[in-house]
């Protein structure tokens, strides 16, 4: 008796385009003796129709999860019964534009071990082919014009498949290349060229060997990668690193390194357990690791820090290059002129990197989306984002409720935008600082692209309430164009909401959040940055903060931490002469620490004393002040520099247990940072600087933890810590130490940057809640 034939129609969403999913479905169906078809739909989802014996259909469904390609991610699977059509075979059909569901746009994947093996194997046609990729690896988002992910919708459309690649593409038995959209070989793929900085193309037989020789000689090269250009240079020669700093006008911001493999990483750094797996993952992020004592890496690569940022090669070109250089590692930092975005075109390189790079190595595949390297670090043993970009963007996060279609423009520094629809939130890749030329336009391009590919009709546009942010004009323009409501969101409320979203905290539920960073415009028009909030998505109460002090010169105080120290001393009750005596005693009146010396110090003190300077509760500026007093940092050349150096200076220090008390001010608790400053002044001449550094940072964490514990009475945990300073290990340790005594867990964001790169996500949740949409 013939077995009854059934049919199923499936809709799969997730990362299911650009990862060899359709070829996988083909092989899965054929192996089960099923007929039907699979095709990409226009929303980046996949439709599958299968018919055959019920037991084989059941086996097919199990195989979807158990046997899927390594980079594939199934987020949703809808299955419905269908009428059998009597099909005789299984086929991959041409993609369609119709959309029923939206799905994830695949991020860029680092080169896989199989492709690496091929470029090292002389018997394959991919031997020493720099841009080898397959269904499991290679660029995706960075080269996509639109969805669905088909070759004609990517920058690969200009490279018709050669006979051999076409054969692989059409061969169901070819596990990694059957219907893999981005494949190519030396005959049909991107070409690599070498240029002088005046645009002349050089005739170079092997660009990798040539590049390695030039770098070994001390030259600085601009090398085109997946999402933009890098500047490559030796990391072991002080003179080369110093010259790169001079040319880039980048006096102290650390440079990223690229290492050949994990054995080299272990030679230059001290990776904790599991770090190598992170470095070798398909995402290939930069990972901040403790620098190994005696490491050959020049001290000028990350001056004043005890960590170095390291990544592994994620293209064939990079892998071959790192094998050619004797050190086994190089500086591989963003190819941009300071104050401008990373270059993605030769025109940009010849305009903005002229005078920085000596030569250019570039392939001819277009970079459609600029995608910087992602950066992660360990905070109290947890892996957290500093920058979410290549390898992770634009994967979405799930919201705790259905959201209206929305856009958020994010913060001012280190920002990303975001869009929302259904129960999905999609952050853009890291864009950068909005006060830099071209960055607002870049943010606009990316947001418009997401609106278009997801077919959104935004009803809400969210922005920060700071009146001086450069992307507010963009938000207003988008709101007018879309006929959407424009909603302002307080900066720290957005930080709290973004952290809560990761746990899908239900709308209306209140949680306690410690939000600590450099600058956020408060509802009282002062500068916040060291806050304890009781927050839901729709509202918040500010229950505690750091003690407010005046910031003489505003932005100038952010650049020159001694100004912040003067403001903190004034708030701590030191009179003008006492404050000047402290500055003299510790050498803080010299022109390298305060450009106009004693005159500037006196003017700064009087601005604070007469209330002519902005009032702040900023954790960032408080750490800046303490770093200056300890003579650890007295100038900020990049975001977070003094705080990062203060954290580095605390390694190995002994915590003396001092915790500033909590005072009452204006109806809230405030951390007694004036008392903390006085404790430092009492101990600065008798205790090692590292002991003071660890004590004050953990002490601030303990004080905020105590304030949060008091606020959490009657509320369920956990307590969230977010904001740019939430990555500071010692502050987090201090908060955990106290909150664990109250039985409260501390959580910091893990899927989003705790800093301003996550603000846009929080803006979406807050704006929707404020308008009663969730």
C-alpha cells in the first residue's frame, strides 16, 4: 500500500540568505527523497515547499536545525500544510521580490578554514587567490545593494562566473559553492592593484610579497579590505609608529594590531581562556587583551595602556601578508584622516590619505557599506562591545513587544543609528562621531537604506534631547519627510532602556539602572553622567547621582582634565589658594597640562566659584579629574583616554576599601566625591598611585551600588549598568561587591555596546513607550 504523500510550506527567517542556505535545503530535501523547491524572497527570508512521505518530512524538519550551515541562524520557522503538487524533483528557484516576512541581512564573515586551506594548496585553482570565499564565509552586508542576497544585488555582479566557478555554482554535490553568490577565482574575481600616492599604477607581479617587503622597509601602506581601507605598518619599530602618529595627527589613541594566528597573539598578549575562540570566530573582532610583559610591540602602539587591541586576518590577502612579515603581526588601523570616516574608495585615499600612506594596495570590488572593525573587551571577565560593526551588524535584536515602524539617529559620539519594526530592532553598524565631516551624511545613507530594504513607513523618529547634537537636524528632516512624530529622549534613559531590552524587560516594568558616562544632557539642563535611575521604557526617576561640580570651560575641561580637577576641588571646599597649592605641588600648572598655566587655573577656579561654568555629575569628568591629580593623564586626545589610563594604572593595586558616603541633595542621593577627593589628597604622598587608582574606582562603584540597592527595594533585579564607563572593570567590581550582598545581580549589555553605540536602540523603546505604542 502506497505511503500517503503530504506537503509542507515553510517560511524561514533569520540569517538565511548569503550563507549557503538554499543549497543546504536542496541537499537536505534530496537526501530525504523529497520534491519541491526553495527560493529567496524579497524580505531576506526563504520559502520552502516540500512534499513526500510524512516520516521523511519530519526528518527534513529536524535536519533544518541539526545540519544547517555554520553561519546560518534560524530565528523563526513557520510551517503550514499544503496541497501536494505531484512534483517529481527538488529545485532552487529564482529569487522573488515579494515579501511576506522580513529577515536578517547577513553580516560579513571572516574567511573560513576551508578557503584558507585552498589558498595555501598549489593543487587548487584558488592557490594564493586573495579573495577566496564560499557559502560559509566572505563579505555580505558590505557589498549588498539591496535584498534579496543574490549576486546581481551585490558588488559581485560585475564579475561574471568563469566556466569552472559556474560548474561549482551549479553542482549540488559542491558543499561550499553550490549556489554560493559571492564565489570567484583568479579568472573571474576581483583584481588587486598597487598604486603610488599620486595615482600611478605599479606593475607588481605579487602584491602580497611586494607589500610585505615595503612594510618591512618601514613604509606605511593603505590596504583595502572588506569594509574599508586599513593603514598597515610595523608595530615593533618605534620610529615607524611615531611617524604614523605624526602623519595621522593621532598623538596617543591606540592602534589596532593584526596577528598571523593565536600563537602570535600569545607571544604579544595574555589572552584569557576562550579569547582565541573569539578571535577565530567568523566575526573576527578586535579584542582588547592584556599586553604581555616583554612583548615586542612598541610602547607607542598603545601609550599609557596595559592592553593592546588584536585581531586575526579575515581575508586571504591579510592571511598571506601576515605570513610574509617576520614579526607575524602588524599595525592594521583604520585608513582615515583624523576627523574623517574610514576611506572606502581610491578617490578618498588619494585625497585624505595623501601624506599619510606611502603606497596603496586595492582590489576593484566596490565597498557598498563602510563597515569598521568591531571592538570587544573583557569587563570583570565578561565580553562586551566597544564597537559593533563588521561581523555583527546588521543582525537584529528582539524587542519585548510589537513596535511601530521607527527610526532613531542615536547620540553624538561613537554612534550608530537604528530602525524598528514588528518585534525587531536593527542597529546600524558603528558610524562614528557626528561632529566629524561626512558622518551625519553617512548615518543618513545607512538609515535610508534600512528603511528601503525593510520597506518601512516610519511613524516615529527618535533623537537625543541635547540641543547641540549634530544629528538632530537629520532627525527633524526625516520626521518631516516621513510624516512621522519627532520624539526627544533623555540620554541616560536611552542607556537604561537599551540595557533592559537585551533581557526583553516587559513594558511598564521598572528596573534600576546605573548609567555612567562622560556627557548626557539632563532634564534640568545640566550635564549628567553618573546617575542611578529607576526606569521603565516610558519614564524614569533620577534617584541618585555623583556629587555635582562645575566644569570650567565646558568642552575645554573635557580636553584638559586639570580644569575638571579645579572644578572638583572648588566643589570640595578648597579655596582658590589651596587649590593652586595642590596644582603646584603636583606639577599640574605646566603648559603641557594647562596651556596658560597659573592664569588659566585661577580663571577656571573663579568660573566655578561664581557659577559661570556648566554643572555636571559626569563619571567621565570625575575620573578625568582624579587621573590628573594622580598625574596619570592630563590631556584627552581621544574619547575616554584619561579614564582608560586610570583603569590601566590600577592593575595590580591594593584596594584600601574606602567608599565615599551618600549624601542627600535636591531630593536625591549623591555620592560624596568631594570626600573621595579629600581622601586622595590625604593619601597621595603615602600610598602607591596604583593603590589609590584601584580604591577610588572600586569605591565609586561601591557607592553607586549602595545607592542602587536602596532604590531597588521592592523591585525585582537585576540592576543594569550602562553607559560608556560601564566597561570599567573596577567600577563594575565595586558595584557587584555591594549589590551581591543585597542579593542583586549586576548586568551590563552584552549584545550592544554599553556606550553611545547602543543609545539609538534605547531611543526607539523610549519613544514608542512615551507615545503609548507599547
